[in-house]
C-alpha cells in the first residue's frame, strides 16, 4: 500500500460528493420506472460495492496500472473473444451469465484500452515528432480498433461508438496535428458518402453492413410520428414524458408515464426521461450540472498531473464519460439517434456502475499523487 496522509488531503472530495448525489438521482430514476423499488434497492447495493472498489483503488500508487496496462488489455481482449461462445441476449452476445449477475466485458475493456493507449503514448511523450506523419497514428488506432471491432461483431454499436470518443480526446491531448484531423475527417466523410451511395443504388449491400434495426433507429429518430405506436414508440413516449415534467416535475409520489410502463427500459437507457418527468426541468438541470462539474474537475486533474501517462488516462476517461452522457441524454430529447448506451452512474447495471467506479478511482488516484514520476 502507498496511501499517506498527504494523499488523503489531495483527494478531490468534490467528485466524491458528486458521486453521492448521482446515487440519489439513480435511486429516484430507477424507483420511478416500471421496475420499481426492488431494482432501485439493488442499485444502491451496487453503489456500496462501487465505493468499496473506489477506496481500494486509492490504496495503491497508480503506477501499478502503468505496469499492468498491456496485461489487462490482452486479458480484456480474451474476455471479448470468449463472449461469442455465450448465449445471445436481445440478439447480441455481449454478456457472461455468472449466476445471479450478468457481466459485460466491454465495460472494463474501456478502462483497459485507455490504460494501454496512455502507456503507449506516454513512452513517446518526449518526442516532438511523435505524430508528425499520419502513419504514426496507426498503432494508437489499432489499440482502440481491435476491441472496437470485436464489440461491433457482438453487435453493440452504441458501446463501440464510445471508443471513438476516448480515442479523440487522447489524441487531442497527445498533440495530434490539425492536418491529420482533417485527414481523419475526410476518411469519415468518405465513409458516409459511400454508405449513402450504397443505400441509393445497392441496398442489398447496404443492409449487410447496417442492420435493419439500426437503420430504423435513424429513420424514426428523424420522424417518430411515422409509427408513433410502433418503431417510433420509444422516442415519442420519451418526449411526452419529459415535456409533462415541465418546470418542477410531477413529484416522486405521483404516478407517471414511466411508472406505468409507457417509457420502455426506464430504469436503464431512458432513465433521464424518468428523472425529467419526476423532477422537471429543474431536477434534470441539477443532474446535468453535477455531470458538468465532475467533468470539469477531471479536466483539472488531467492538467495538473505530473506525468504524461496520468494526463492521457484522465483525458480518455473524460472523452468516454462526455460521449456517454451526451449520447444518452441526447437520444431522449431527439438530439441523437437511440442507442443502448447507459447514462453513467445513473442507469441500472452492475457491470457499468462498478467499471465507472473503478475508472473514477484511477482518476482520483492520479489527482492525489502529483509528484513527478519516472517510468522505466
């Protein structure tokens, strides 16, 4: 163990308080869904385990994550490959059935990928020409691309998209050149242009790449009124529920759209809808302020970290959480297409919550140990 009194004083207690606040919002959201109090109480138990893991993470110098990063990355890849041998749930092979719990390996793989990329980039941090040529981005992209591809094959497009957010922030902090950003933008633009042409002239090929249900999400995101009681039902009910919350919400003791089951998966994917309906614009606004403050505090930790590895790790975490928050809330208000991305620390789910606590533990660990570190 390497926990000293000076380290405890350096813990960002604001983030700890925010986590407690998010626990309260999670409980209110889950208990207000059709799943009710039983699932909300289970989430509180997961929160207790999460805080225990967070505390355990703080006991050791975060250099241990530097040393184990590649081992953890390979271990995560093995888990992602092994999940294809499991039984499919909801048309996806994304979970290990461990008796009373379901374990989703793509969640801890987010952290393992961030650590591996951060270690690789940290070794090159002193080289001013590390990203001078475009091909020098290939190893970094490969670290992210391999798990991303495995997750796409499950298929789980939503989780795979999170990896792009992680990669983007880490490259920005790592000093990617503007012309390379333009190159990447051109590649992405060419992909979408090619997909558009395939849709217009070769739909048989298009729908081999894009699953019909994924295409439906885009179509009915644009206009849920095409089938308000069919494929546009989720978004339509989400908008009705959020709007009905008005300024101060219906209250926590008043039956709502969500409690009657009109909002599908209100305990998970659409939990922001439940919170907005029960607590209104004010309650939803407070939740977003908590998220923004947490992200801001983590950016401060990244800026104050005394070694590149710590800065890169926190940057990846910021990109991961920011993307998930924006996508989850955005899809409930028709700003983004619907995906299965949970709202961090709020949506029900053990794998996601425990992983996020582990990740925040690593971030706080970096923030409380600011001495100059040397890596061999």
